[in-house]
C-alpha cells in the first residue's frame, strides 16, 4: 500500500501539474518507488502510438515511467464522449472501475502515489466518478491547489470543499500558488486564519513567476499550428512580452523588453532586417525572443537571406497580425514534456518552496 495524495484544484490553471511534478521530484528523494496517475484525462495526445493524457505523458517522460503510462492515464476523455456516456454507448460503471483498478495497481507497486485530479472538484460527475469520489474511494488525502490572492482563494476553495465534504473525502491542506512575492507572508497568514475553523492547513506553494506563467516559442508555434524555424534550444526560449511591430524600426527597437516576441508583417522589410541584425548583437539577444511574420505576401529574397543568416527564431503565419496577437494572448501556457528548461526550473524552485515533509506528514 502506498501513501496516497490526491491533488485537487479550485479550477483550471491553478498549478496542479506543476505541483504534481514538484511532489514527484521531492518524493523520489525520500521514497524509492513513486507513482503518478491522472484518472480522468481531459487533454488527449498520442505518444508512441498510445492515447494518453498530456500531463501523464509529461510525468512519465520526465521520471522514466513510460512502462506505466497506460495505468497513469486509464481513461482519456475524447470529443463526443460526454454524449456517448449519456446515451449509454459508453458504460459509466466500467469507466469508473477502469480508473479505480489502475489506481489500485499503482497503489500496490509504489511507496508514494500522486493522484492528480482534472479541473475542479466536480469534473467527472457525469460518468459517476468525480474527483471527490475518487479521493474517497481510494482513501487518498486531498491537497487542494489554488491560485493566489485572498478573497478569491477562500471563495473558490469553499465551493470545492462542499463536494469533498458531501463525498466524505478528507481535505487536509490547501496549497496556494502564484503568490505575489512581497505579499507572501501576509497572504499565508490571513489564509491560515480563514481556514482555521475548518481544520485545514494552508501551505505556501510557488510565488508568481513569469517564467512559469509564460509560454515558450515552441508552445506558441504549436498553438498557432505553424512551423518554428529555430534550434531546439531556441524553441525553449520563454516569451515574456509580445509586441506588434507597427511603429518605425527605431521606435520598435526602443520598445523592446526582456524576451520580446515581435509580430512583424511580411511587407515590413526594413523592420525585419533591423530586428534580424539586432539579434546578432549581444545587448539585444536577451530582448529578442523571435519573430512571427504574418501575412500571405512573400518575404523579399534579400530580407529572407538576412533573416536566415542572423539565425533569429521565426515563424510564418497565414493570419493577420491582430489575429495572431489575439490567439497568443488568449492562450494559457501549459507545461509540455519538451519544456525541459522550464521543468528543470520547477524542480529547482520546488527545493526552495515546497516543504515536502510537511505535505508528507498530512498522510499520517
């Protein structure tokens, strides 16, 4: 039997996978056999001919658990599955049992098992196995992950706690991510006061960190579904700012911030040439993450040669500049297995921010 912790959340984008990855890293320092499972997989991808949840693939690839991938992602939700379940085409009891059997198998072969929920607490209700029920059925201790703030954390946590209490699952702690660094102590102090009557401990997670929150060039290329012309290392560059190059070349250069991705129309030869040349200068290399070139018009031959010789990362997009900007801004960066730089940073930060012994003691 493993020590089991269920990673729940108040909603999407609160940092469940980052938390799971951090706990995997820390748990492996203490336990020889550490497992992971995402019972409900809402983000299907194909890996080595196998359909699995994206987060399970990230964990499996980074912690050499690929042999267990089918157990780590026992049910992957595909488009139309909700209707098929309601129509009786898919058997909800069979789905629930499939997830619980996978957890039981991993429970038997590990010393420490991380069970990551999907979305908020109620996800999975439609097929009779929401996050709260899984936590109860597996007798896993629940750690609820939230975003930063004060009132928002309390309100959203209380709504999710209600379902855990209804299902009689044990929530022992709330882990708060995306904390404003200068308000960390104050935030944790008041949140502990807010949950003291619930008997729930508040634990500090990650501070808000742009590197964790922002996308890589590779992520942006994937979201736009376009090719990225860059080395593998350049593709992992994290973008902190996105600007549309609408002003003069000199003004655009003056507005560059740290790790800026520039959206420059294919007709702006002088600006494309300027940015390509600036990329070759050491003082600008940190400011220019890359270029997206929208528009259906061709790039002039000489401009293309200058872009290629500068080795500045770039992408071509068959959309307008404003549409490209809108898509990037609407996207929420998600961790992928290829984000090795970001994953390495997460594990380094986990060493400083996560008190694993305090979390592990919740399972006693």
